[in-house]
C-alpha cells in the first residue's frame, strides 16, 4: 500500500470564513490546516470515521452512540463514567458548490447547560468545524483540510495551548482517514467479531470498578496493572461469550440497569476449569486471578496448578476452595477419577497463555466432551516440544491452496497480512488443529492490555466432521505422543490436597 504523504499542518493564514459558518451569533476563527492529499468526494467518508469513532482521538472517551442520524445527534461516553460526564453533540454536514470552488464542512456542536457543562475531554469551544476547501478541479487531491473553531471566552489559542494540540491531533486523524479511504485501507485486525463492542465495554466498566482493588493487594512480582485489568477483561469476555453461547438467543439486549444481571445469565452446564497453569511453573494464570473474578461473580469452576501460588492466600476462602494443586497428565485416560473431578462432561476449558498446554486445549475439549474452550496462545508449543514450523505439518483440513487461503483469511490474524511470522504460523496451526478435533473455528482479538490478545474459540461442534471422526483424530494424536515418549508430565509441588 502507498505510504501516506507527510502530514504538514500550519496555522491558518487566510482568516476569511466561508459559508455556512459566517454568522452574526458566532465568531469563527480559522485555526489550523494542511494539504488534503485526497479528493473532495472522500471527505465525507473521512469525517464519518470521526463521528462514529471519537475514541480514536481521546483515551478519555469510550465510544459514541448515535441518537439520531439525519443531523447526527450523538452521545460521547467517557471511559471513566465515575469521573467524567457523558456529552451529547450535534454533528452536521454541509456542502456548498460555487462557480469556482466547493466547500464541505462538518460542524460539531456540544449540547451543554448549567447542569451539564463541557467535560474535560472536550475542547473549550461552542462549535468546531472540519472543512474541505477545494480550489482546483472537482476530483483532484489539491484541496485543503481546515479546522475552524468558536472558542469559549478566555480560551488560550496559541500553538502551545491545549486547544491547538487537540485540533492538531484531530486534523492528523482526518488526514489519515481520508488517505486510507483513497487507498482502500482495510484494518488488519477486526475486533468485536463474536461479542458486540458496546456489550463488552459497558460490562467491563462495571467489572473494573468491582475488582480494581485487586491492584492494591497484588502478591506476585509481575505488574499488577497489566495482569489485573487483563484478567478483568478476559472474565468480562467469557461472561458475555457464555451468555451468547448457552442462552436461547432470543434477545441481544444487555440490560445492566438491573443489579448484577449476570448472576442469572446462561453459563457452561458443568462450569469451567482454568488449566493454563498445570504444566509451567511461571504461567500467567497460576495466580488464580481469573478463577477468583469468575467465582466471585457467581460462576462455578476451578483453577489448577502444579504448586500453590503466593497470591492464593490473599483471596477469600470462597476462592481458595476453587484453587487446587494438581498436575494434570493429558495422556491419562479420561476415566481416571481425579480427572473427572475437574473435567466433567460439559465443562468449559480456559487456556489463558497456557504455553505447553495450548495445543492440548481443543484435543482435551473433544476427549472429555467439553461444552467448549477459549485459548489465548502466547509461547509456541507443540504437544511435547517447542513448536517448529519447519517440522510441523498442518492438519489436513484444506485440500487446495485456495481453501487454505480462505481458511487463513477467516482467522483475523492481524500483522502485515503476510502471515509469515512464526507466531502467525503457530496460530494457523492451532486453528487447523481445532478443526481437526471437530470444532468450528472462531477467532477474536480481545480488548485486553496484552500484545498476545488473539483468542481461538471452540463452542460449536463442526458440522463438517462427524463426531466419531473427530474422536478418532484426537485418539491418534494421543497415540503419536505416547509413541514418541518425549512428553513428561509435571508433578505436584508441595501439598497436593486440593488447595
């Protein structure tokens, strides 16, 4: 794809104000401008992105919700609703064509009152306009992008002011959107494939407030801000995924006005088991945090690890009773009594940055008749050794290159699209393995603070493969691992009495 031309902003020299901004009731100030580098007809596409995604320009804004769309009436929702207020705003697009030039302008007008003043995240203006000035041919890219403002009284306007910096960022974003529209830019990563964005964000805000105190009581040597909010995000996603997967599907409405509505939402028929910690001593989920959050919110399940972690004793006894010292050997038969305690039919398997266990997640889910699984892969492992793409073949689900290309396209891998990196190849291998084990492959890029945020999900039995065939595939994998005799299961450390 062609590189975006250099963003070259400058303060406006031409202070003339064009229609429809000229008004006796408002003093408009041309503020900052830059070369457009894209034709006028793409301006509306670019400002549409600004209207619908204000969060891209402010870390304090969560999202906007459209209230009406003729003249778009939107509400800006803050990321911290306990600190900042929401703000309603009119977004009005005008176009005027003159004999020698045309002008398109988007005007943003915040709706304020004495009881609802401007929140901190909004610039101190009563109006803000984005303008495309085209003095050349109608379809040329020689236009000018300009921001014009009606500032509130006593608002600093110098180039070091907050208003100027905000407008500079907005202009850069508009320039980027317009260039992206001209070059048919497509996002490499698509979020919110399985769970709607607003559902996740709204529930996450609630869960964050309920569990943010865990940062202050963190017992591990790892960064509490990363791990606490990451696991809050994963728990939020799982709660919504279970609601969607095990419910009747009659309604997509999410009523969070009711106190703790998730306590009555659908869930896995046999609870969950967090098994990402049973092989490695330093895995992320061994701290028991995800199990603590889920059980605190009324979900039945267990977390298992080869040794007790420092953080376990900091949790209430209700959580400690669900954390167990246990070394699970996937090569042992399912009938073994200690396995059935944690892997009853219908259990949902969680493999969060599970390292050595990652490829086992879909295999075990088939073997034990699980209701599904979610795996967030990090370090690349095969069944009994480090994953090596040169030594590992894809499972035979695609019989032609075009079929494999289509399959890979569905995985939402991100990156530059070449899928040539070791991590991309590993995820492709995991996806073919999941299909080989009889699961319909679904993928999601999670909204969590981690570079390893790609999740592969199995929650539906594949319609393309009979269950008996999937079981034979899984049993063949187990037999191959046994024959290689490389796999060495962990042994429990310390007391192995269950917690």
